[in-house]
């Protein structure tokens, strides 16, 4: 082969190859038209009410963004529409894990959004960690269990255990002493989360001068709590701190009324916030206090508008949906700030900025954890009226009178 032929071969084959190696993958950038986000959510099972709201909030956040053309991603030099894929994890951690695995291996999602049930959150985080796929989540209660794992491929937006446990005692201490409930019972579902919260409430209560007179554990999904109600009667309890599903809380309230056991103060976690609670019990839900994450009455941009859209959709009010919507807001802003769909860069962006949401300003720490204040709201005529934190309160707490006087 003479020198001229060798030179021609270099020009035709080697030079183009070297040039291509040094260039970004322009073709794939041009082909990319959407950001695909997988959301494992509980549409059925014990926390299905959470799942409904998650699906609605994520899809609304995406459609609002897409109406403006999508997210500008610098790496692609253009705006990309956001597509949220949702799948039911049935409120089951094993199912949550398999759903996330399918999102990663089959659907080839760019990243993941969180779910509601604590064990499902943990299962999903573990899968995301194994596959090195960024998972942006919330609701990981209790937070210490998540923090102990030192995850590098997920972030969590929730309240702190200490602050959540302090809320009922701060509310109780705001009541005039002669009327203040003193004989508190811990009524929790028979689960890891329930027992964990009960232990934390006992510890926190001591700091505020309260000692629980009784701890009762509820079999999940039972239709008969007669034995537990008998124990409550015998203890003379005038206040209940309760952690359970919506269905189990409704069962207990119905049976408290049936047995004519009035408890002036009932403070709930997990089960009391859902709009279905009022729809199912109506006036019997009055006076119940629910934990929550947000209110449409909060003074943050978009909060009132979001609450009104939710009410028009479901004919219910919500003190939780703002968290789901804010979770999506943070992720979308972080992608744009990162200018990339690389999970490492997006997570770093989440940790490096302050985000403006319907929950107010959100700032993550170096562990990937962001804290917001848990609130408390009392059910009254179909709406949860905020009683705590006091700076957002729009309602004066009322203790429940006897059943025949309601």
C-alpha cells in the first residue's frame, strides 16, 4: 500500500472516528423530548388516600410545567416535557421495591419520585441505592431510620420525630389548666411505626410533664376494638394520642360512640387527615385533631390556588397535598438548576439550593434531609382548621363534649 492510499484511509476512517469521540452525543440530545419520572405510590391498601393525592399532585405539577413548554435542561440545549409514570405499590414494601425495579430496568426512567407509606419509602430507597438511580422522596417516617442508612442516591423531605412528638403536648399546654386533659392514652397500630411513635411520645411527654396512663395496640384492619375500649374506660382517659390508618381510626371512633365513651381530646397521626375521614364519619369526625404537613391558608405563593384546585377536584380540603406538590416543585427546580438529568448532579443541586414552594422555602442539609414543621388541625364542618403552629393558626381549639351534646 503506497503512502497516498494510506493517507486516504486515514482521512476517510481515522479522522472522523477521532472527531466523533471528542463530541457529545448530539443525536441522542436531539432525540430526547421528555423527562421520564417514575412514581411508586399506594393507590390501594392501607394508605391509598395518600396515593390518590400523590398521583394528583405530581401530575398537576408536571402539567403546569408542560403548559409552559417544560423544563429547560442545559445539557440538551432545549426545554423537555415532564412525563410522570405512576404505578400502584399496594401499600406493600415488597411491591414498592418491584415497582421501582421495573421503572429502572424496563421503563428506563430518568429518576424517581417518592411514595407515602414508611416501609415502602425505605424499600424504594434501597432499590434506588442498589441501581444508583436518584430517588426524590418524602414521608419517610420515622426519619431516624432513613438517616441511619446514609443514602447517597435519595433525598427526603419530612418533619423531625422530635418536633412531631412535641406538637400534641404544646397544643395541650395551650389549654386552660382546669380543662386540660391529663390522663393520656397511647393508642397505636400494632406495627413497627406505631410502636416507634409510642416510645417517642412517651419520652417527649415526660419533658412536657405528661405521663401516659395506658398504651393500647390495635390489630391492623380489625373490626372490633371492644377490648381496647374497655381498657380506655377503666383507665379514665381523657385524651388519646393515636397512630393508625384511616379505616382503623374510623372503626375506633364509631365504637367509642357506640360504647358512649367520650374522650375530649383525640390527636391522630397517619389516619385523621384524609378527606375521606370526614366523608365517612361526617359530624362524628368533629373535634378530632389530625397531624398535617401544610394548609391552603399558609402565606406562601401558590398555596391558596393549590387548595382551591384540590377542592374543586375532590370536594374536600387537604392539609397534606401541599407536601406532595412541593416535592415535585423541588425536583423540577433542581433539574433546571443542575442543567442535567444525571442523578448525581440533580441530587447535588437539591443539596445546594433553597427552593420556593407552596410549603415555603425548602433547604436540604448535607445528609439529603429537609425538615418542615408538622402542624395540627381540628376537624370542623368538613375542613381541618389549623391550631398549630400558632403563627399559622386560624382556629381556637375546642374540646369534645359528651356524644349526646355534639
